[in-house]
């Protein structure tokens, strides 16, 4: 398989790091990706609640537009986005 092709099963272990402010989020497997009807990646959905216990889990999410995903490396997903461009929601 081509070296440029990434399998989601491999990527779900990748950590998400925002180089704008240094924040480190959980791995992709604990978060989500929104794909539109044409198969294009639209958003990275980051769960702010990192507790493994659903009783204590925070239900706040951050929507990161895919254009702010700058690099998918060998073990990390690098985003570069200022907080003012993030949509925060509570579900």
C-alpha cells in the first residue's frame, strides 16, 4: 500500500496537538471526524471530557474545521487554530 495512505485503524491511536497554543487532546479514537455526503473531511470533533467513566464525563465538544488540520504525522495529528475559530458545544 502507498506510504501516503493512512488507515483509520492506525490513525485512531494518533494524538491531536494544537501547535497554536500547545494544547494536547486525546487520541483520534476518543474523538470523531465528520465526513460530508461527497466523502470530504469537514470537521474534527474533539471531546473535552477525557474521563473513561461516563458518569463523570464532560459532554463538551470542540469542532475543528478540517482546513486547520495541518499535518498527519506518524503518530500525531497537528492542528493550528486559534480558540476564536473553534465552535464549542455541549451535548
